[in-house]
C-alpha cells in the first residue's frame, strides 16, 4: 500500500512538472509570437511609409512636369502670337509705304510730263515720303511696345501662379507633418512610433528639397520680352532730285 501511494505521488509530480513545462513553452511561444507580430508591424509600417513617400515623390514630379509643360506651351503660344503680330505689322507697313511711294512717284511723273517739275514740288514730295515713313516707324514701335507690355503681363501672371503653387505646397507639407505628429503622439508601439518618425523626417527632407529647388529657379520675366525686329524698317533709300527715280 505505501508503495502504491509513493507511485501516485511520483505520478502527480511528473504531471505537475509536465504542466509546468507546457506552461513555460506556451509563455515562450506567446513572447515569440508577440515579438514576431511587432517585427511584422514595424516592417509593414516601414513599407507603407516608403510607398507613401514614393507615391508623393512621383505625384510631385508629375505635377512639376505638367506645370513645366503648360508653362512652355504658354510661352510658345505667346511668342508665336507676338511674332505673328510683328510680321503682320511689318507687312502692312511695307505695303502702305510702297503704295504711297508709288502714288507719289506716279504724280511726280505726270507732273514732269506736263511741265518741268518745280524744285518746290520735288521737295514737297520728298518731305511727304519722309513723313509717311516716320508715321509707319512710329506705328511699328507702338505695336512692339504693346507686345512687350502684354508679355510682361503674362510673365507677372506666371510669377503669381508660381507663388500660389509654392504656398499650396507649403500648406500641404505642413498639414502632412502635423497629421504624422499627431499620429506619433497616439502610437501604441515603438515600431509604429519609429515608422512615423521616419515619415516625418522624410516629409521634412522633401519639403526642404522642394523649397530649395523653387528658390534656385531663375526668373524668366525678362526672357518674355522680345527685342524689336531689326528688319521691320528698311534702310532709307537715298533721296534723288529726279522725281522719276524708282519708276
């Protein structure tokens, strides 16, 4: 009988030892599972942060590319418009000047055929041609000044638009950093906090990079000004005392 009791006690001790070992194994498994979950959460947070950063970078690059393409298109359109206006003004001025010169030469020829042309008439014709030429030159200069004024207005609008976009970018960066900072204060695990800190650092870095790139961009206000075309005004023809010269 004592031997049976001893065996029963040993069996109980073995069972207790087995239960204790099982409990230790379960505790160890829980700790390992928790560590693995935290590791995966950290990896997921880092992956999401990288994906969001990459998406933001691509979106910013696409936005800058579209803005640059639109700006180049506007500049090209404005340049073509100014060139077309100058070309039309040059053609109109040349036609008017040629037409008036031909009219005066025809009148002079008719006057010479009727009777010898008095010196005063010749001088009057020359002065008339010079006055008409001066008027044409003044018209061309006026058109060119108007084109330059329009180009300055376009450049100022582009400058204002760039400033507005810079302000929108700054507000967007600040809003994202504020959101991440709030999430950092509410994070429950160190892995989440570390991932949020990394996102905040990346956002600040991106913010500084964009700001530096914007500050270094050269002003193109002066590039929109077009120089007065040198071929708008033809060289003055030498004045001859012969009223039939040029016919």
